[in-house]
C-alpha cells in the first residue's frame, strides 16, 4: 500500500483482522510459504504468515486456555479488565521502515478464542505498546537481540500495563515458538 513518509501502513489492507474471511486467508498463508518463497519483514504477507502460524500452533491455544494462578488472582479476563471475552492488545509501532522511512504499526490481540495478528484497531486501545526502530524490530524478530537488552539500551520503549504483559508471558512465549517457522522464510 503506498504511503507518505510517516504515514501509518495498516497491516492487512484496511480490512478488520477479526473478519473471518481475512482469518481464512491467513490460515492458508503459512502452509504455502515454502513454495511461494520468502516474505518481507513487516509486509502484509508477513503479517498473514504470523496469523497463520498462530492459528496452526496448538501451543498458542493451550497457553491462552490455561491461565497461571497469578493470572487468575490478578484479573479475570485475558485483558486484565475482567469478564469473559475480554482481550489484551499488544501494539507494535516501528519507525524508519524501508523503502521510504515510514511508520508501520500492527497489533497482536489475545482473546479466549485465540490470537489475531494484523491491522491496528483504533477503536480498541492498546494495553501495551512497543515503540522501536526498524533495525531493533528486526533484531528482536530474527533473534539477534532480545527486548530486554533493547529496553536497557533505550532502543525500545514500552507504554501501558507492563504487569499485564508479564502475566501473559506463557502466551507470548508460545507465539514466539509458533513464529519460528515464519522467521525461516522472512527477509529483511
């Protein structure tokens, strides 16, 4: 999608990532990656591959379904806002993205039904936002660096309820494992 410098590039066209047809498209994306070649980091195809990986990996569903005792004590919903069907949104805001130094944003939303990776839902605020530049984002995704190191170095800023993020560490660990196959076909 063409954009001006500094414009937000939405992750999955302008379609709602919770739309079932968008999710069906994403589910088929990862299985075909081996034959279709590499995907470009932060592209719509890359986001679809992440969505597909999250859908296909049983560890993600297991991690979402089994809250740790600390999760139950701290909150009653996925988002920490209580109630069934509550969600948790981690937003990524990445500056300096090629080819024209643009801003790319996407989100990962966790619900009791699964994880959705894709376009920003402006109507739903983020529980936690990571802000970093393209080089730092690539370093985390590729495994060259971890988020804690980048945070200490000042290359990553975190806004929002960091405690809620920590309470979901098992889910994000499962997502990291699920995304491993996508790493192998992602080019910078």
